[in-house]
């Protein structure tokens, strides 16, 4: 019988690796720098080392590990295990799953990190008991993953869940994707910081500027959150505007998919929940059909930085036919 | 073995009933007025009569019928067969499936008409071979149904697919749902007619007005389509604007669900395909992520007015475990 599985959250700056028992309980975890600048082969070696490190830390023989799940930045193809493009890692078209499998000799399962965020919250976090949910993360960018009928839903090409690129402001600000007025371009941490910097350029935003040590270029979403938390009306207005746009994006999801739950994670949500909540909920209520609005619940993400690793654990467990927590 | 099934498209003004063999081939069809004003019981009787009428017309004994599928205006609950509300029929909370089942003594399956439109095109029409598709109908209103992993997707409450109420113009025109700037409020046949009437009120739209016999109140989407077809630039501009908004709504679907196909039906699409197509495609391309845009195909609906009846046939066949055409 399956003793343990390993979940790995592979990011641009760090690798977070978790050893979990078949019931999902965490036995050990390690975090190391990715070291992407050392190249693909070295990163693979390092990932393999973390797998043996968590085993060693828990006093578990590697022979007790049944499967390894990995969440990686997309776009990637879970079916053949190829990462098509990972700009943060400098990779293009790498047969990641097979290359890691050759090093580890365990079955390896690969998914993109947004989908694993959804699976992590669904299995171990705020999404337990839900069957039709979306996970939305608002941090530097805005991303998302779908769980439909209790399974990750990737659509025809594995790329479903891209709520960050729904147009919410026609002819609005340019987005990194090449579009205009995408949700990400008006409600991400990056967009919030840019709005504050624009304010400062116009000679306003004094409180925000002071908190950034008088340097407009040093303003981040966290600066704005700090000022808003201290009652600064300009900072609050910027966050409220982002919340209204988030509500527009969520309303599209609610009308299209009639989900029972939307889990909201990422730094921007975490640090501003109380402040964003009312506006977001009002904006959603105004734009969603009534029956669909009544059916959906909004909840803060519960797993924090562990979400990717735990999602990868859940992926590995599903890979070998187990479903912790339903 | 299953000999035949019956599919019924129950509308506000007419009942369309189809008898089909287990391979999906149509043996007979009838259409009668709904007569909703005569009340719920009389409509049930009339539906039952059409079932026997198609059998008689095809020379098939009712004993050879294995199941009956019905598409009805929603919101309704396919699970318990209750129609919650059907304003066109004047019904509220009627146990339709059981009441019709008691009259027919066949197993009855119920679905909302937008979802059956999707299933009909998926099984017999433009959606054959697709597994992740959306069906969008643009007529008086804008509606839609989803087929995900080859199955109708209703979401948590059976109400998924409501693309008509995605906000595409923030603070735009009022919609019948109570919202503002919904796709339906700016791209439906009703919205197209209203835009033309506004034009006429401002003293313009001469060609459109002439085609409506000089009466602004008589202008419909068909009037606008006729004028546009004859080259009238004002009529063309109205349709092109609707096409841009449709593109915005479809881009939300494409980014969120990464489908392989969107089937476009309804009178407005049917009568203006060539005219709408370029603008719609351009708007979609500008607003969808590139990989998702490349993955999706847009196709005109193939089944016309038969789509609901054929969807109901497919529902009945699936109810008894058969899947014509995949």
C-alpha cells in the first residue's frame, strides 16, 4: 500500500517540497532556492535532492514513496509532462516529467501552479466539501484555477482559469498579455502600485509617498495597503477601485459557471481582505444573476504559501487513486 | 433493446416533438401551439398527445418508446424535474417531470432549453467531435449552454452558461436582469433594434426607418439586418458594434474555459453571419490569450429551429445510456 507521496511547488525563486502520508498528513517539508540561473539540468538535480531530503528528515525510506506531484509555472501539458514555456526559469519545451522521473524512478505527475492552487485549497483548505469552485489568486498578477465536478478543469488545452485576462475595462490600461483593460491590468498588485505612482506623479498621494520613504518608484501594493489600513482615503480609493474590478471578473465566472465557491488567495487579498471585501461583494452582487449570486460563497484562501506544495501532494495522491478529504 | 425515444422542445408559443430511433435518426415530428393560456394541466395533456401523435405518424407502437426528453424554459432543476419558474408559460414550482411521467408512463428527462441547445448541436450539429464547447444563441436575448468533458455542465445550481449577463460595458445600458451593460443589453436582437430606434430619435437612420414603413416603433433587428445587407452604413455600424461586444463576451469564455469550439446560433447570428463575423473574430482575437484563441474554433449553428427537439432526443438517449455521435 501507498505509504507516502511527495508534493513539489517549483517556483522561479524557490522549490518547496513536502512529504505527506497517504492520508494527506505532512511528515516533512523543505525549501531551497531554485537557482534557475544554473540551468535546467541543475534544477532537476536540486529538485531530486529535495525529495531525498524530506525523506531523510522524516526518517522515511525512499522506497516508501509512491508518487511525486509537481506544480510548475505554465503553460504546460499535464498529459505528456512537457513544460512549454517558463519565462521565470528560462525554459522552453522541456520534457520535465520524464526527465525528473528518470532521476527519481517514481511516477511523476505535473500540473500548472494555478490549477494546483485550486486543488490544494479544494483538498486541504477553504474548498473542502465544494465540488464546483474557482481559486483566484491576486498578487503580482491575477491567476486562477477551476475545480469542476471535483476535478481540475483545464479545458481543451490545459489553459482554463485565466480570469486575469478577462476584459473588465474596455479600452483600459495595457496588460502584459498584449490586451487592454484585463482584470490583471487593473486589480493586480502591480496595477495597484502603478495607480498609486500615477497619483504621486500628479502631485497627490502624500501619505503613500511618505510610507515609501519619499520615493515614488519604491511604492508597492503593500505600501498602498499600509496607507489604506492607516485610514488614508487616497489609498483606500485605489483598493476599492481594484475591488470593483475584481467583482466584475468574479461576476463573469459566477454567471458562466454557477459555482458554489470562490476561494480568494494571494498577497493582495491576504493583506486587504477586510478593506476589499464589502466593495467586492457589492460589485459581484450588482453584476451576477441573483440565483447564481445566492448560490456562491466567497472565502479567503486557507493555505497561504503552502498551497502549491499541498496541491502537488493532492495531485500525487490522485495519481495513485487516493482522494484525501473527498 | 431501446427502439425509440421522444424529444420535446417546450416553448412559450409552441411544442415541437420528435420521434427518433436509438441511432438518433428522426422518424417523425409534429409542432402544435402550446396554448399556455389554458393552464398547466392542459399543456401537459397536449404534450402527451404530441407523443402519441409522432408514434402514430411513424406507425410505431408507444410500447417501443424507451424514454422522453424535454427541454423547457428555465430556471429548472434537472435533478428533481421541477420547473422553478417559466414566465412565458405562467408556471411556478411545478413538478413537471413527474406530472408528465404520470401521464406517459415513460421515463422523462428534463433540462433547460439553452443546455439542450448545446447538447443538440454537440450530438447532431456543428459540435460533433468537440468535447469542450459552448453554444451561444443570439436572438431576442443572449443565452448559452456548456458541454464540458462531453457532458452538459450546469454548475452547482444548474444555471451555468449565462453568457448574456456578463458585463461587457461597465455602467452601460440597463438589462432586463437588473444589471447594466450585460452582453444581452448591447448585443441581442432587442438591443440592436433599440440602438436603431435611438438613432432614428436623433433624426438619423433614414434607410432603417424607411424599411420599417416610416414607423420607428416597428424597427426590429431584422430591419437593421436588411438595411445592413443592402449596404446602409448606419445599420452596419450598429451590427458591428454588437459584434465587438459579442467578441468581448466570447473572449471571457475562451480565457476562462479554453474551449475547442463555440457554436453560434439564434436569429441574429443566422441572418448576419457574414457581416458580424470579421468584427467578432477580431474582437475575440484582441481580447483572448493567444494560445486559447488558437485552440478555439467558431462555427455557425447547424440545426436551426430543430436544435431544441434534437437536444431533447439526445438527452433521452443519454438517459437510457446511449450516446449517438459520440
